[in-house]
C-alpha cells in the first residue's frame, strides 16, 4: 500500500502491474468498500494494465466515526481529481463502481483533460426530470432504506444496518449468506454510510450525460434490478461515445460474481 497527500489527506492506494502501451487504469470503489474490492479482477487486469486502486477519504484503512462534514460526493470528486493530477502520468483510464461510478462520472464531467477512457459499472445516483419522465422530486425510496441502515449503524447495530443495506440492493437474506471476509470488509467501512446518506448527491441530467465526451463503457449485471439499470440505460443513451456490456448471471457486484467476463469486457474496451 502507498499513499499520496491530496487536499490535506493521505489517500491510500494499491499500484499493481505494468503499462503495456497504454495509460494506467485508476479504479474507484463504491459504497461500504475500499481498494480491496477489486481483488477478484486485480490479477487478470494487471496482466495487461497498470492498475491503481484508491481508497477514498474515510474508507479503510482509515477508521472514521461518521462525524464531520468531510464526506461528500464533492469532496471525493475533488480528491480523485487531485490524485490523478499528482500522479502526473498524463491522461488515465478511470473506472468506478456504484457510488464510485458516480464519482468517476463527475470527474469526467469536470476534468475531461485528465482522462482517456471511462468505465462505469452500474453508477449510483438518481435521474432528474430531463432523463426520467416519472421524476417527482424529493428523496428516493432507496435513500430512505439507506438512511434506515445508517441509523442502525449510528446506534451501534452495525451488522443490522449492513443487512438492511445489502438486502435492499441484492434481495432479502443476501447479507446472511455473504462470506466472512466480505462481511468484514463491509464492517470496516460501515460508518461511511452515515456520511453517505447526507451526501446531497446531485441527480444526473441529460446535459450532464451529453457533456461526457471521452469513450465510455457502461457495465451492467444482467440480473441487477431496481434503479441501477434504469440509471445506466438513461445515461448510456445520452453519453455520445458510449457502449454497454452486460455481464450474464450477475448482479451489482458483477466483478466478484463473474470476474472473467468483467475483465474481458474492460480489456476489450481499453484496447480499442
């Protein structure tokens, strides 16, 4: 593990593999995760790419209590931008999953000069009225469930809060079936959910999507349900240079469930 000092924070990261004629692939994890989440695809991807996986501010190996106002989409976007700038390696390829996909989208929107290609694996967020004719404003039912999860964690019921979060995304009973290592990784980042539910994350708009000009790959688990596929398809329809890869028999953690298929989709796209 290494770290770069950006925006007053030592950002931890893993730097594995070597460039094979292309830029490094910078990877941004999602909610309740950290740089360890890429473990299933780290080996295959680093056979052809230098892979730099960050842990965002307040995530493992940091230990945060959920107090303070330094956890936000805006802060994490600023941190990733500063991190890429400080790497000083020229334009990079950038990949994000879930909330990390939202962060990467905003980095691409704000600083397209820093990126060559963009990979968004089920980016998290909501759609505004320009992309969703059913938009009614106000917090979504998904945010309400995540808030209930965060409240349990803040009250000390970490495992109960994590169960609400995981089962909301993957279906009832999923959390209880997770391997011990996966559960521990969730516990290590549990208090970040307290920050996430007060993120004030801006919804995606049609203008946002049209502003993404670099080649972009959207990756979807074929069995993912709910808001995530709706968001992905709406964005993919309006990002000018986009394509979509669908991972068979996979849900939201598709690179853990189908690492070979996920790796091949990313490799093909980056080689174009």
